[in-house]
């Protein structure tokens, strides 16, 4: 049985690899997070302000997302002043998924609702989003490649013009268990349908 969290991490990772717009922003946040752990002056000032920035793990989009939100929570003026004070004016800002990894909770019931919700959100955004259509398309393709079995069970088929490479996890998600589990989970029951 494949790990849903890891498969979802890979899916989002595929999209981020194809999205050139996101790479500089992610790199900037990662560098700021590293500075907050390496430069004593920077770290001390953040600590006085009761601010901590977690180090993002490149292969885990949710840790990158968490780091981004932590950086954005900091007053832009304060952060920019700190960056200038440590000689990193190049990092000055010009403008401003963990639930599946909970150890004490069954995540198998979250697979179908999460994948379907992500899929339909991406389809909606692909049509309505002016600048990130290619990212949405890449993520939809990756969902078909990695969760294809589940999507086919839900009668969601890829467009004929999509080049789908079947991944090793695709068929593993064909199991009816992924569709039955949400109904048996007291948190979800029929709410996800």
C-alpha cells in the first residue's frame, strides 16, 4: 500500500519543478530560513521578537509552505531591515498539507477526498488562472500519473492530449478501500461526497 503523504509530496513537487515563477521565491525563503539559524545577529533579533522560521525541506512542499507562512508573518519592514543589517539586501522582500502526516490519525480516509478536492480545484484554477495555467496542468497530469487508479475508479479520465506516464503508485490507488474508508471515518462520513 503506497504512502499517501509521500505520493502527494511527489505530485506537488512535480508541479513546483515545472513552475519557474515559484523557484526564486522558494529559494529566497529557504535562504532567509537558513540565515535565521546561522547568523547570530539575525537569529538573536528574531528571538527577541519571539519569531522562529523552520528550515524548509525541499522534498516536502508542506514544510516549504510552512516556512513561507512563517516568513510572511514577520513584519515586512522588520524583515527587510534585518536583512539589510546582515548585508543581505538581495533577499529584501518587495511584496509579500500536515494533516495527512499526523501520526495518531488514520490518513487512508483522507486519500479520496483530498485527491478529488485537489483535482477539481486545479481544474477550476486552470480555467480561471491567467498566469499559472501551466502549473495547474502539470499538477493535473501528475495526479493522473500518481493517483490514476483512484481517478479512474471515480470515472475521471485524462484528456487525450495529455501525455501521461504511469507511475508505480498509480494502480495501487485502484483499491476500493480508498473510496470506502472516508464513509467509515467519523470525521468525514458523507460530508466529502
